[in-house]
């Protein structure tokens, strides 16, 4: 499954994280440092697995328990962003 930022979202990286504005719903939010890291990786990599792998390696090393927690947290974050219409997930071509 591929991920991309919704065409209805305007976003900007700031010193405090990432600011998002959904032009259709008027929703505005600021992602904290962790959410911002996930967002940037999703924007550049376009799929869950590379995002999870990079963050697991960066923060968990080879620790399986930490890697599992990172996977759960990233999945929860992405699912929330998809549900809110900020990210779009579709079948890979």
C-alpha cells in the first residue's frame, strides 16, 4: 500500500514540528517532533514499511520489543492521519 499526503493538505515544517491545514475541513494541527519525523518519512518514502524500518533502526536498534512498539505507534499514527483525510493510502501500482 502506498501513502501520500492528501491534495487537500497544506503543510509546513517549523521549529516546533510540522503544521498541517486541511483545506476541505478547516482542520489545523501541529505535529510534535515524533509525529513530524513520521510525516516527513511518509512524504519521502510513500509506504509504511520503510518508515517503520528506519524509525526502528534509529530508536530501537536490534531490540525486538522496542521495534514492535514503534511499529504499533507508527501504524496508529498513519491510521489516524488516513482516517482524518490528511494522508491517502492506496494499493501500490
